[in-house]
C-alpha cells in the first residue's frame, strides 16, 4: 500500500484564540498562494499516482480545496478533520492493508506530522509537515518483517 499524507495548502488566518476546534475554523479557505501551492502539488501527484487511487479529504474547506487541485473525485472523511487522532487517520486509510493500492489523505497539522513520526519512528512526536507538503509512505514485508518505506517528501517550493 502507498499512503500519501498531504497537508492542506496555505489558508486564511483566524485570530489565534479562535483557531482550535472553532466552527469557523472549518470554513477557512485557501489563499491565492494556497491555491497555487495546491495546484503545483496536485500536478506533481497526478503524474505519479494511479487513476484508481483513493483520495480522502478532511471536511475543512481548505482541505477540500487542496484535494480539488487533483481534479479527481474524493471522499470527505469527518474522522480526519482538524484535531483528529493518528489512529483515526490510519483507520480511514486502512493502513497497512489499504482501502486501495494508493490512498491520499488530505489533512492537517499536527495530526499528519504525528502520523509520519508514528510510521517512521514507531511513536508519535510533533513532526512538522509544511503547508501543501506531501509525505509518501509504502509498506512491505522483508524476511517476514513488516517495514515502512519513506518514498518521497515534497513541498511546493521544490516542484
């Protein structure tokens, strides 16, 4: 299985006191810069993922707009909204067996950084994923041992 974690692109700001778990946080849209970032990464991903890849997006407007940059159908998954647990993200994707051969999760910090650290280091830590950044993982078996492979890390300023 390929698991691609894609953080939403640059979005409008809210006052700090309103950010976490505030209803209007879900309504924040991408900025002009964010739309450009999403387009850059969307083109990069489209060149590399199969047509039957499963795209899962948080219900937050900024994640929905980021996912739309792929120009493909996607599924809105409430369980990967801001503040989601790492286990909810992995369950939504079906890791490690996968709901599809490739699953793209369009979500949020700090959850995606915690998922990345769990997959690579075996425990949750506060790792940072840049806005519109992609971390691409796959799993494999070698000598009866399950392994996680980091295939790519890409940010919009590198495409």
